[in-house]
């Protein structure tokens, strides 16, 4: 078993007044020590897929799958208590906006130490040493000072780097990053991505990078899944994005305005209802 | 003659020690029928300039003119008939309890129009929404449809100038393309003047012919879109912005 | 009946239509959808049922009451529940407790309705004006609110009644005067968040004045949270009215107000428990019903909860 994660036929369902709504419909993929991008528009089920892996779908939402294995061991059958041991320690998740992920009344350093001590039995001073080391690893200058700062005192980019430090400190095997840079300015985005990239590579982790930005994902990942209406419509090697076959992927690429290739009218994506009915491509 | 003229504009919030200068000595000019873009990162003061023009930022000095008339501390209803604004987030710019019909008919009646029914149908048609959308509430609309309603509201008083505050940043890329196409069509049909704010150089580049780059409240450089595409820029910050936004596009 | 079934299904579809065809249609379908989500909350429906039952009782009190609530019969005094002709027993003057409770529901409803109209409207008015105007108007209005809030509610109500004279109308007035400040606070807090939103900016950019913005754009959004709060407060208001009655400052004897009835029963509470217990149970039931209803309404109306 060389795969970190194996998913077969994953469904996420939400009961509504008008019947059951399927947010994710039969998604299958496996993840090795690689960077996998999941791209789609809002409502495509990309975030739900990420949450379903960590079993973070709240009731009445339901997750079913033929297979949801972490290193060959089933995740779906585990109790909520066992899942708590998985979250953070084996699979961690970075959300979109650091403003909402960091506790506003706790110093950032304390939050990192605590995250570490939750999974590793170490002394407070050891945890602090390790946290400062981690802050250094995410390219924060003067980590001692930042350790004692409150979340409102740090910028968005720094906040997201702190989140990365916090998520990586228990040394997880897989990191799920859900739109980790969409709340950041373009110039900061690249820096945060580079740091994340380096850490993931150095530690031999698997990364699932969820984003709406096709270009960003392709420049950053090894493989890309394109999701539409809860299904994977196409899977591509990231450097072969321009060879995309599916009209949806092509449409997405062509609808972007390009600074280097101006045109009078942007191509508008014509949605074909048949796309939603095609079987999900497995990857 | 320029339709919008801004000279040495300062906008600040708070007084004395708490004073924060959002815009410092900004000058720009947009010709009639032209499209001007303001680019910068969050907190650079680009949206504040739009708000100052619309009278939503009360403390400012300097000179602002629209259509040759200098702006004072208050805006009249005739000003709002001439200049309208589209907000960034269509999820926040529509009243959650008002239907599309209510939004448009209130706007039209505030501006003293009589033939409200026919105008609503026309407006919905202009922004590419059919009459079936007329009695829907915002929660029954997608993000792109909401932004179309917001654009219809801005078009209702038949303005000459439209200020666009990141009109597509909250939308999916495929919807962004639809809205950008709509904006170019409307500009041609209604001979509008645009002043657009965005953090996305490609979006601004698609709509605008002249672009000002803002950093920390100041306009650091004003250049044409051709100069920008050719990377003919003087300022290091502009270069930095261009490089980071071209990076993704090059790989594709 | 056979005709209504298909048409009621047609009505349901019409009400749930995605594309309403007229203003009225759109309004009705919004109301119907709120009703559907309210209906799903069984406890709230239970509360609503009790309150509807109370309204029916109050309306039909003369028909339902076995006896005249004011007729005294000293030979039949303090009969226990279940005595012949006195299902819930009789009080110290031989009056039928059931009949008095039935008539008393009218007084309770009267008080509740008046307070529920006066207090939130006053609060809404003060709160939204203070919140939207800001500056000095805000400071002055909110300090007045603070002064009212600084007194314990019942003590302040007592002072008002003492000054105005005892009686139901004055009790209503006193309770309303003590009840509005929290609503003003809520309305102001809501207004402050709504005031800065883009949809308010958007109407300002159409040249709308403050009066229009407050009444047409801010009020509709404040009202739902006020309705929830009023419903949840209703139990307290009923208790305050009962408390004033109990202290002899609300409804005057021989009026069958529930609080006054408990007050009269107090003297016999050890030997004849039912005299005070029956009106006590009535107050308890109605208060509970309002609380359940308020909880359900919060789920439906409060935009912060539920759909996000």
C-alpha cells in the first residue's frame, strides 16, 4: 500500500425539504506523496470532498463511500473519538481565512504550542521551543516576538503562515488546504504557497489543494481534478492543463481575462446539462 | 474635457491621534466615455476614492469634479441620477427582504420616473435577466444573478458614470466572464464612463484603457494598458504586481 | 372536501413556485415557506396551540364558564376541586375558580397584547433613531434608556403604579414603560450593523432620506429579532402583571385577574391549596407556551441562525 489515501465512490448527501441534495456524487481518487489539486466553482462539491475526508460534515449531512482508507485503514467506521486522533495529527486542514481560524483572544504562539501538546506528550517549554522553530520554518522573521502576538496584530499573509505552522507541527501525513490563499493579496499569495510547497515536499506529505483558481492550482500541483456538480469531470497532469479535453475545463480556462492576450469579448461557459449526468472520473 | 477629475484628494477616518489617512494626494482624470482602472492590494485606498466620490466618505479635502461640476460636502439627487455605483459583494448589496421588483421600483420612484412597470422589464432585459426574475428574492438568486440585479439598480436612473467596486471578485470565473461581457456591452449601448476598482490586473486590463496603481493610499503610477502589457513601468511596485499576476497566466 | 384536495396541492405548488408572477404571489410564498419551517418545530407548534386555545377560551368565556365569575355564595366557599358544580373548586367567597380563570384569560390577553404593542414599538423607534442618527441623538437617547434599565423592573413598575393609581390600564402602562429599554438596545445594535451595509449605502446612493431608510429598510430587519425577544419576554410580562395584581396594584378585586387570584388564595394556601394553585398553573402554562413559541420563532425569523 503506497497510497496515503484511497477514496472510492464518495457521496455526501443533505436532506432538504425538496428531497435529498447530493453535494458530492461518487468521487473516487487516491493520493500518494504528491500535490493533488481539486478545482471547481462554488457548489461543485470541492470543499465538501475535503471535509468529508476528515468526517467534518455535520448532521443531518451524510457521508457514504465504498472505501475511505488512510494508509489502508478505514476512516468511515471510526468513532468520533478516534477521528479526533486523526484530525490534526494525521490529516490536517487549512481554511480560507486565518481571521476565522485563529482564536482572537489567545496569543498565536500559545495556540501553536497547544495544538502540538494536544498530539504529543511534551513539556510546555519543549512545545514552545518547537513552536518557535516552526514559525521560523514558515519564514517568519523574529519568531519570538510573533509568538507573543495576538491574531489581530498580524497581517493576513502572516496569519495564514501561522496557520500553516500550527497545522504542520504535529507532523501530519496529509494536509488539506481549502482555498488557503483566496483571502490574501496576490503578492502575498505566492509567498504563502512557496512556503507551503517547500514544507510539504521536505516532509514527504500528501497535499490536497482545493481552489477555484485553475491557474494557481496548475502552477502549484502535480495532478488536478476538475469537479462539476459534485462529480469529477476530468483529471489531468498539471502541466498538461492546456490539453484539457472536457468542454467544462476548456470553458473555464477560456473564460479568464488574460493580461498578455487581450480580447474584446470573453468566452462564456455554455453549461451542458449532460455534464452533471456523466459518471465521475476516478483518479 | 474630463468626465471625472480628481486633484490632490485626501481622505481620512478619525481625528487627531486616531486619524488614519486612507487616500493621500491622489489625482486622476477620466475622459467622457472612457474607462479608468484603479489597482492595488487590500487597504491601498482604491475603494475609498470611489466612496469619496459617492459621498460615502465624509472627511476629505482636495478637488473632485464630475461632468465639470465641483463636488461639495453633500450630493444632490441630480448627482445620483448622473453617477451610480456597483458594489463588490452582491450578497451584501441587496436588501435580504426586498424582492427584485421592490429594489428596482423603489429606485425608479425615488428618481421620479412614472412608467415604472415598463422600465423594470427593460432594465431586467438590459442586464440579461428575463421577466421571470422580477418577483424573486435575493436568496432565490445565484451570485451572478444578484450582481446583474445590482447593475440594473445602478442603471435605473440612466446614469452617465458608473463606479465599479470590484464587481466580479465575489463571483466564479465563468460568471465573472459573463458580468465583464455585460459591462462592456452596457458601456457601448449606454455610452457610459467607467471608473473601476480591482485587485485583479487581468480584470482591469480587460475593461479599462488607463490604469492607476495604488499603494498605501497613494497613486504610485498611472499608465496605459498597452504600457502595462509591455511591462513598460517605472515603479518597482507595479512591476511586482505585474509579475505576480502574470505568473499564473504564463503557466497555463 | 373532495374538491379541495387537488386544488390545495395546486396551491402548495403555487406557493412554493420558484418564479413568482406578482408582488402578492412573492409575498405569500415567503410567508408560506416560513410557516413550513415553523411547522417543523413541534414544541413551537405546541406553544402556538396553547395560545390559540387561550384566545378561543377568552373569546368564548361567557359560553364556556359554568357560573358567573362574580357571584358569591358563602355557603359554598373553599370547596375542593371536583366538587359538584365546581370542577376546580371554589374560592374564599364561594366563586367558581374555573369560571374566574376563563374570564381572567381575557385580562391576561388584554395586558399581553397591549404591552406587546407598546413596548417594542417604543423600543424600535428609540433604538433605530439612535442607531441611525448617531452622535448626540444616540448619546441622549441611550442614556435615557440606561436610566430606565438601571431600576429593577418590578420596583419601577410599582413606582409608576403608585404615582398613576392602581388599575389594569395603569399596570399595562407601567409594565410597558419598564419593558421598552431592552428592545431599544436590540434595535440599536441591529441598526448599527445594518447601517454600514452595502444595501443601505445603495439606497442612499439613490437619494433616499433617513426617514425612508429607517422605516422601509431598517425596520423590517429589526422587527424579526424584536418579535422573537418579545415572545420570549412575554412570560416575564405576564408574571410582572400577575406580580402587580398580587401586590394589589394591578387589577382590583373582584376582577378575576390571575395574579390577584393567587394573592387572594395566599391566606388559605396551607389548608386550601387549590385556590392559589389553579391560577398559578394557568400562569405557568401560558408563560411556557410563549417561551416555546419564542424559541420556534427564533429558528424561523432570526437571520443569524438557520440559513447562512
